[in-house]
């Protein structure tokens, strides 16, 4: 075992790793530490440059000689994916990748609400000699549910609960399960979190499930980004074995957990009142979130492990901080995912007479064309053009990236994100 000490701005972190792993993989194990590695650690993009301050290293590889100048190598700069850890190392990581600018604004949903988890306040009719229904049947019939599952713990607490509250309770339920019964009227305390897992970025929205109002938003770079800028790089990394798929899943589940906790605490909302987390994303991102092998998506005939919506208790995820249902939107194919399905539903183009064109530009780009009779969809890799993946002089939406340019009387003018010094 060797110790890797990483400095990143004012932050200093250390981690112990097995000898032989790459410096890139070692740094990736540190929470909230990002290195740009567009190629997924193959040594073909030249972007995972770090400065080694102390440690015995192997000789520079051919990739490092190709992508790093002699001055860089002399000053201790190396490609982290090409450096095996063979002893204690101190390394400096540029913090630039953490200063991202992510678009999260939206018009908001104005259609009919049908939340996955609903709450209904009930004044249950009291039993009598003429009404000898069981407590559970009495409650389920009051919310027009019958063939649903009920946990043992809920069945055990129900008799005392409804009598202690004089039969005034709030039922918490989905179409398939009676999730909880709460004392009194708690209908207004019904929250959910919607998460968009992009290949490069991730955004989470805190919603009032009863009104549909968006209460708060938070976003950040996808913590899996260090394993490749595109879905193919992530899939290839997951196929390397030795727990790589589990590492990718842990990265994104931990990040979503942190976002959920942050939203709840910033808005003074009890985690107990967050009943569902809704997930959208491209097909590969959903596979990695659930820890399902995505390798079939990468090769013809491009068959995913699943496309249907998933409805899973959070207890199936290790250490997920909220006791809720985790629900994901269905995908259409290996390269047309739940994110574009969400776009179709949000815009309502599947219900319109007139022809519409929906364009979703991200690391993966999708275009949908059609109306209520038929929709056509195609997808492509948009990351190289819009996010700097696999281009020597390109960047994502981070501070210092050029976001506008013009020529005025032969004078080139430009602006940058955050009005920072131009980089990239």
C-alpha cells in the first residue's frame, strides 16, 4: 500500500491505494476531487495533467512525451492516467474543473400532476358491530386501493396509530404500495427530488409534490467524469473488471445522496417528508446508476440490459440517506434515453397535431421530430463540439471558457464565463 497526498487549492487530502493503480484512479477515489480525463484513462487526450511534487515515478510514457512539453516534464507535470503508483506520492491537482457553469433554469411543469407518491388525509369511519372491517381494509378502501403491498412494520403500528389519533390519519401511498400512515393531517408535507444525470453534469430539483412547484435547485459536474467524457469511455471502464462497475455506481449514488441531503437541509425540510427521487438520464447513465452491466450498449446490435421504468426502494442502495422510492423514467433504446423521454413528455409534442422538432444538446445530442401520430428520433455524440471532449483546444462550460466572440473593425472581441482569464 502507498499513500497519495493530493493538494487542490486550499484542500489537502490523502488516500491509501494498492501499488500499481494509476495516479488517476487513486485521485478518483477521493470525494469531490476532479481531474479532466476525456479519454477515460487511455492516454489519448492529454488532459489529465497533474504536477507531482514528491515521489519516485516511472519514466514518462510515449503518450506523455507526445502531449507534454519538455518544460512540463522538467517541472514535474505528468499525465495521471499513465503514472502507476509504486510508492508515496505528493501531487498538485488544478481546481479549475470545479468552477463549472451549468444551465438549470426551466419553464416549469403546468400539466396535470400525478406524483409517484401521494398523500391523503383521512377521517376513517369508526368500526361498529355493523362495520367490522379490519383496520387495514378500512384504510385501503378509503383511498380506493386494494391490491397493494404493505410492510410488516406498517401493519404492526397501524392499529394503535389510528386509535391514538381518533381515526384521523394521512395515508402515504403509490399505485403499488401503502408506504406509510402518519398521524393527523400531513398532506402538505410531500416532497420529491428530480435528478437529471447527464454524462458531464448532474442537476437536482427539490419539488413540492402536491403543487408541482420547484423549491430549489443544485447542480455540479458528474463525478464519473474522471472515467471518461463520453458514454463509450465509461462503458469501457466498467468492463475492466476489478470492481470498476461498482466504483462508477458508488460515485454517482454518493453524489446524488449528497445533493438530496443538501437540498433538504438548505430548505429546512425533514428527510422523512421526501418520499420519492425521480431519475432521468441517458440509457448508459441509468445502467451505471443501478449498477447494471452496460457493455451490450457499446457493440452491435446495441442491446441494453433494461429500458423499462424502475421503481425501487432506496433501501436497495447501500447507505442512501433518504427512505423513499427511487423511480426512473423509461428509455427508448440504447442511445435514446430517459432524458429525451422526459423532454417529450414535458413539451407535450407527442399529443400535438402540428409537427414539432425537439433538440436536446448535451454530451449526447438527440433530435425528435413528429406529432401525436408518430415521432422519429436520432442521436449523436455532441460532446466534442460543445464540451471539449477529445479536442486539444476545447473546454466545457467552466470559468475562463470563451462564451462569445465577434470581430469589430478588424479587432477580435470575446467574453469568458465568469469574466475570468481565457483558458483552453
